C-alpha cells in the first residue's frame, strides 16, 4: 500500500462522517471508523457484506416517508446521485440512531456517506412538543376572558432580530456583526429569548419561535 493511500485512509478515519464504498453487487469493500460506529458493526464485519442493517424508518429531508431502502441500491440502479434521506437505525439497546444518508455512483461502485443527526432530530422533537404545549396554553389564554390577545409575541424587538437572524442560519458572531453589537450581548439576548420561549437550547428556541410565527421560517 502506498504512502498516499495510507494517508487518505488515515484522513477518512479521522472524520466524524461515515464513509462506505460498495461494489456493483452492493458488497462493502471499504468502511471508515465512523461508518462502523454509526452502523453498530465492526469494520471487519462490514467488509464483504451485501446487506446493511434494515432501518426502522426512512424519510426524505422534508419528512416524507420513503421505502426502507439504502440509497446506494438506487444509485447503482439508476447511475445517478441520490438525494439525502434520513434513516432511523435500531441499536442493540433499543434506542434509534438517526443518520442522514446520501449516495453517489463512482464508476461501477457507489460511495455512501452517513452523518449522525440524532441530536438534531431530538431537538426538533423537543421543540415541536414545547411549541404544541405553548400553543395549547395560548388557546386557554384566549378563552379565559382576561383580555390578552392570543399569539402575542413574547420577544423584545432586539430579541426578535437576534432569533430571526439565527433562524436564517447566521452564527452568533455574524449576528453581532450584522446588528453592530458584541457577541456577549448576542448571548444575553439568546438567553433571554430562550427563557421567554420555554426552551432549553438555542436550537429549540429558534424552532419554537418559527412554530409560533414570531420569526419567519428560513
């Protein structure tokens, strides 16, 4: 094995994104460290396999249900790259690990990449639950005759600006630059907005603000 090959293999093992290469018969000919960890299999167990663990759920990135099939199969069949799909992979402990999977044909082989999105999925689920809870609270408030308007925003104008910029994909430092304030001030506004929205994290706060209609969806 050449030095360049060894260097490339070491680089692939250093990244957190899983990489699989399958031949024309869908047999695994290469798997990096992250791929083995995400699939719950040793790389030696993966090598030569033609079937990957069956997902418990397979969704498009927009949430549409897809057949429980790995995209590498479709990439080999059509000869075209496959759009990313989100797959739930059952673990031995009964939990589910969510992985964003995409596949691209390379000659008569196919390269599949796997990115762990479990934390993001859980945050989205928590945010949806919180948004529903807040929405129910607003409905009760609307009918209790106290004169308050349902759906009234809870964020201050500056907090609204900060959260809306975060929702558009800006980082905290970028928000500070765009608004002409310090990163520390941005963190204060984020902390206040998170508390007002009943969220636990910045991600949840943004999701709840979007669900409530306080900021525009990205």
